[in-house]
């Protein structure tokens, strides 16, 4: 579950802003110094690219280097309607996630890991200028142990 929390939590950066806010399409970077990753080791780096941002289709790809220097990538795509869709980790199925958006733009997600039986629930919010995304994540292992973390993501560039 050590890295799975990152994989699921990082999906937050993949989800767009509310319709009355700027698009999330563009490049994002995890602000490791401002994030509280709980007991999980911090990755060396995490970057994400959001390529589609509509209620009907959201698409992203995250790549990073974990605390041991191992490269990884994952991707997800699907609508913001609460239906479950697969997540790929290094090109292989790794679980399912559902996404919904509240009227104020708060992102609500639920995920299930198919490899270790863990789950997560997350609530994410955007800064008024759309340049920062803060995600509060609660993960639960198969045996019921809970962990919490806060991830802060910064926009690196926007697609014109």
C-alpha cells in the first residue's frame, strides 16, 4: 500500500475544475515541501499532464520517480459522473476510480486497488486562480488501517 496511496491520491491532479473555473488542462507538479504525506516516503518527483477536461471526458498521465529512484507512470480517463473506470500503472490495470464534482467545484473521488485490496476517499479543492490544487486523502488498507495525507499540486503550464 506504500506507493498505492500516491498512485490513487495523485489522480486528484487529473480531474478538471468546475465549469465556471479555468480548465485544468496543462502540466502540474507535486509540491513536496508543502505536502503532508503522512508516514509515506516522499517521491523524488511527480509530474502530471492533463489532456482533456470536460464533464464527459477527463484524461491524464502522471509520471514520477519514487523514493528509491524507480520511475513509474499511470493514467486514467473517464467522465466525472461517479462511474468506475480503470487506472493503468506502467501500462497494466491497477484498480478502479470514480469521480464526481460538487457544485462548488470540489472534487470527490473513490478508488479501489485491485492488487492489495486498499481503498481511498479524497476531496480536492482548487485555489481561486486555478494554479494550486489541494487534495485531502484518506486511505484504508485491506485490514482496515487508515492513513491520511494532504497533497499540494502547482500548475507548471497551461495549454493554450
